[in-house]
């Protein structure tokens, strides 16, 4: 089994979600005081409309995600791991600017579960000394391994190469980490590794270090991978929340020409062991 991220989906919870969804589909007409019989209920559009409304309310708002990031960055500032931070605002193509203790500027792009096309929408600003993507996946039923690989290999590696958009690292970390919905292997027998931040108790983040330069088939086919000291915001997170060096992930991206196509091979290593490696995959743009 691939091991691109230590955690995995809670199979029992997913099964319960599927079972409850079936019950909801078949018994929804018994809920509420809509005054419709079973046939009228399902033909009226009431059920579908209610589901779409709930779905929209969950997906449209970034408020909870932004509140979580604000708590984490404020905690880091309060404990002197970063100097300052600010929300970049809607006018910018990124979400947060962080002033590191050494005066460098780290830019954070906030994303969801990484398996959607929104992952490819980002722009590294000229003033960024460092640029990282932070995945906050608030879907308890999501598969972290599928999302992580889909994001890093299928989407981000292609953007790095095709658009020459350097990414220094990725963080996968949110308030569901370490809960029953997403058990964290880092906490097995190590409950002391949890850090209290506002209403949350957080395990150390999952950190992925990317190549230090943009891969190029002719001039830079296999660039060196950043080390933790190269990316100050990730180093600060790692130290602030008690990460261990053996838990760091290293993303190698090798690019080449194969006939008329440009292909890339993505490798994720952790603890000196290759956890997942792709075949050479063509970069195809819509």
C-alpha cells in the first residue's frame, strides 16, 4: 500500500456515512412537516433542493478555515516562532503573508483537499522569499492519501513545470487531524504531542518539501529538494508544533522529454524510504 501521507481515512466512519446517506435518501420524506406524501415529496424537488443548499453552505464559506489559520499563525507569533503575519485580502492571488524572524517574507496559499481543480489556481508573488500551499481539508469523509497524491503529482507538479511557478513546500494540516475522523499515527502512545490552540488540540503538521528550483528538461531535469532550513515558515511550524525530522516528506520532481511530450516523475520520500513514486506522466494542458 502507498504511504504518501501517514494518516488514512477512517474506514468505519466512511461506512457509517454511506449507510446514513442511504437512510437519508429513503426516509427523508418522514422528516419535517412538509405535508407531502412520499411520491409527492421526491417529485417536488424539496429533498434535492435541501441537499444542495446544505452542500453550498458547507463549501461556499472559507470562514472556518480562515479562523483556523489565524489561530495557528497567532499562536506561532505569540510564541516567537514568527515575527508577524497578515491576511493578504481578496485583491491578491494568495492568502497570507508571514514575516519570519530573519526578515524574510513567506507567502501562504490556502487550499482545500487538493483533489480539485482549484488547487491549480495560484500565483507566486514577486516579493515572496518563500511560497507554500496549505491544505485545510474539512471533509471528514475524505481520503487523505488520494487527495495528497492527486494534489502534489496530478496538479501541483504540472503547474510548477508548465507555468514556472515555484512552490517551496506543502502543508497538510487542519482541525480534523488527530480526531476520530482522521486518526494521526504520530499520536499513537504520544498524546503529549498535542498542542492546544484555541478550541483545538493539534498534532504536528504533515510537511512536504518541494524542489528548490523549477525543473526543466534541458537545464534542470532533477533539481535538489529543499531542506527544512531552506523554508523558514515550514521550519517554524515544525519546531512550534513538535515535529520530528523523521516525519518530514521530500518531494522529488524529475522532468524529461519523451518524443513530443514533456513528462514528469514524482517521488515522495520520508525517513529515507520512498513512499510513492509515479511513472513518467505527460503534462497535458486543457
